[in-house]
C-alpha cells in the first residue's frame, strides 16, 4: 500500500448532505461524532466546506428540489471523493420510493461507493460500513 | 549555504513542520481527553497534510484572481517559517547578525493572517470575504496589544531590542517571576490565542457559522500549505512567548526536557482555554482587546517603570 492511499485512508474528512430526511439518520450520524463512538480515532472529522471533504455522506430521500443541489455539491467536491449513502431512503428510496416528487435513489444521480441500510442505521452499523470501506 | 540550511532544515521548515505537527497532535489529543474521547493517532497531522498535498485535487476559482489565490498560502508559509527561524536561532545561541530583530519578527508574524485575507478575497466567495473582513478586524484589535507587550518587554530588558540580549537578560531570573511579568504573560497568551485563531477568537474561521470562512474555497495542495502554516505557527508563537517571558530555552543536556515542557505547557494552556470557552462575537473580541487587554498591558508597563 503506497503512502498516498495510506494517508488518504487514515484521514477521511466528512461532509454531510441531508436530503429530504426525517432527521433520524442525521441524528445517528451526529452520534458517531460524539465521545461514545468517537470517529476521530480513525482520523475522521466533520468539515463545513465541501472543498475540504473526502467523504460525502448522503442521507434522506432525494426529491426533485434536492437533485440539482446534490449534483452541484458532487461536482464541486475535489476528487477523489467517496460517496456513502446512509439509511433506507438514501439506498433505495424507502417508503418514499413511490412518491411523485421522488427523484432518487442516490445511486441514480451520483456514483455511490458504500451503502449503509437501516431505518435509521445504528452508529455501530455506520462505523462498520466505514471500516469495510477502509479495508477494501 | 548555511543560511539555506537554517531556513530549510534546522530550525527552519522541516524541523518546524515536524515539531508543529506533533504539537497539533498534542492539541487534538488534549481536546479529546477533555471531552472524554480517545483522540487521533500520533501521526494524524502528517496524514492530513500528506493527503491534502498528494491525493486531493486542487480546484481553482472560476471568478477570482488565480495567481493571488495560489500565492497567498505559499507566502504565508514563507512568513511563518522565517519568523520561526529568527526566533529559534538566538535560542540555539547562533547570532543572527542584526540588532532589532524583535521588530522584524513582529512584522513577519503578521504575514500569515494578511495572506489569509488576500487569499480569501481572491477566491471570490461571499463567505470567504465575510471571514476576511472579520480577520482584518481581529488583526486591528490584537496588534496594538501585542506591540504593547513587546514594548513592555523591551523596557524590562533595559531597552534591548535584540532577541539574544533579551534572553541573556533573563539568564538569572525569567521575566515571569515578577508581577508585571505575570500580567504580560496573561495578555500575550490571549494575543497568541487570537493570532492562532483558536476558539474564543476563531471568528474568522467559524466552522459552524460561515463554513471555515477565509479557507472555504481552498482544497488540495493549496490547503495543505495553509495547514502546514498553522502547524508552524503553533510552534512559533508558544516559542516566542517562551523566549520573551519564560527565560528562553536551554538546549544542552537535561535542559532540553525543560524546554519541551515549557512549550507543551503553553500549548496546554491554549488548548484548555479553547476547550472551555464559546466563540465570541467580533464586537466582543474587539472590546476585550481594546479595553481590558490594553489596560492590563499598560498597567504592566507602569509597574515596570516603578521597578516591579
């Protein structure tokens, strides 16, 4: 493993995109950053600007208003960027998949690297998904 | 040739980057302990820097001055490194060859914030310009206080304006051992806090409010330069306080341990202040420096004149 991939895997900075979410996934993502789960152990931290991000966390169902914004965010991100779809709505559309304003799921709009299903996924599940990504 | 070695390797760029990175890890680890977390691994600052430098793409602003945008981080790195070299050379008992270097260091320490302002203005982002205007106000408020501290120290060292002579003036007892020294130490800790942009005064960067403010558009290797400048400043400013007030650093034998403890102590103080305070508004920061810190510095100067 070269120094490039090693340092990239050791320092993933997260950017959080919440679609039309019910806020449960948002809360579980924030749980990962709290002292109990402490993702800074793996060198991850939440950044406020997409220009600094290495990981784009997308949760919630993507409706017609969200779609152009998600594409804009993805195009603004410096590559390489890892996209993680969190929750049932992010992965498949969940209970919103039949709705008439639904424009997703996420992988129809931007390429997704990791899917973390659950409604909402537990913080342990999110961490397990990230660790699987790191070991890939 | 020797000067190039001083600038690039020891005590310049390479040494300052490694030591500053370790100090940055110390800062994050202490923060984690204060919040009952485990914290990042030892090499985390270097992983961050290498990732930004080698892996990430650098995005240039479409509407903005690209040359200024890219040269601002490099210039800030030069400013911080030169200040670090000029501070650490007298500590290592190497004559820098000119008198009045304390004033040169004062101006060099101003270069990184000024470059952040230039870079933010050149990026053409509205949030970045909000951050830049806040940074300008912050500079205006802490610079007067900082120069009052320097004036007090020059007065205390019998009008010596050479860093080496200031260190030798403290060889018997350090300046912090007097009432005026303690006051000056308090004032300079807050000045350094504002210069580093740590939390009570991270108004210009305000992650949760204006999304990293001045640095919002920086990515990839340009941001790596800024991160490196921050590491170097985290070494330079505590070292400057150590030289001015804590009696310099002994670099022979067991003295090295005391020197490292001095720097770690100052950084620990900065970290604890940053973890126990909320961000202030720019108005409150200006009032804090203009009224209270200037008052303390002037009281210290009066005490020095009367010999305390």
